[in-house]
């Protein structure tokens, strides 16, 4: 994107453009552009095209010139609808976070079910749109999709009995866990693409040396691990997620017990 959106580590930064104009575009409160030279060109089509390019080729492939080519129009025509690349990024972020794409409402109605659904939906979202991991979203522009999703989650976790800052912290905690897991999965896929070796082939190449090392007596605990310890069948994401939810369950139970009125003596 533009130099104004670049962050550290090669990432992009949300909220780097004209904040007021971005909010107008997200909430449809600003002036609509006059009819352009290409019939059918809309802000919605521009944003959708940008998401498709980013999904297929990465965020670095998104440019106003590239989008103009995809849409069959002149580059300057796009600026009638969106001020620049920084604002476009925020529109892309809100587009992919819609409730339809991130169905946090599909669960059993409990706070735990809501957080579990949120985590799985978010992981799937990052798999569909790996470029999300290239965006620093610590200062997001809050559009309708972002607020709809937040409202849906808060509605279900409010009964946890925690304070409002704690409820927000719960969402941040689960989201941080998901982003970390998604980043690890993406790195694994990228490593396979770059090296041409599957994960199994990579570890098989190390097996002769590791077998000798494990029989040397230097690593007795690791040598005694079961054969399936490093196998592909164990769901590390689900295990970690459930332990986070277990910990929250303990806190919710403690708060509920503390809130109960003392029993009157008989």
C-alpha cells in the first residue's frame, strides 16, 4: 500500500489514511461520487476486487493501478470512490470481517460456545485471507462489520459476570491466541512452498541424526516420549483453546460464587 500505511516488519497499518473520510465510506454518510465514465463501477466492486487480488497474490499486489486493470477502467476513476490505498485497506478489513464471513452467532448460546465459535471462525477467516496477518490492527477503524461482530460476541459473553474491561480482555485474549496459531500455520505452508519439501519430508531428512542423538543418553526425557508426540493427528489449536476456556470457566464460577448472597443461619 502507500508509504503512509507501512509499519514495522513489512506489515501494513490500519487507520493510516483520512480517518473521517474512511468512516464516511464505511458508514455511507459522505457524498456519493457522481456517475463515472465506466457504468457499473462502484465502491463495493473496488473493495471486492482488492480483496480478491490480496487473497490470490498477497497484500503487496494490491495497488490502484492493478485494481484499475482488474476493473477495466482508468486509475484516476478509482479516486472518485476512494481517496487512496490507506483508506482502501480499512474498507477491505471491514469487508472480510462481516458476520456472514465470520459467523460468531452459530453456537449453543452459551458464553463458552460463543468464544469457541469466535475462535474457529477467526482461524478460518485468516486461512481464507492470509494477508490479514500482514496488517497491524492495533488501531482499527470501526466500521459496521467490526461493530456487528463485537456486538454479537458481547451479547453472549455478558452473562460471564465479569467487568466490562475484563470482557474486552477476554476477546483480546482469544483473538491473540487465534492470530498466533494462524501465523504458525501460515509459516508452515510458506516453508513448504519455499523449500519444496513437505513437513514429513523435512523431518525425515533429520531422522538419522536425531535417532543417534536420542540414543546418546543426553536427552532422556525427550527420548522417552511416545511415538505420536510429534505426529500430525493431535489438534494443538483445539487443545490450547479449550484450556483457555477452562481457565475462564474457573474465573466465572468464582465470580458467581462471590456474588451469591450469604445463606441465612437456621
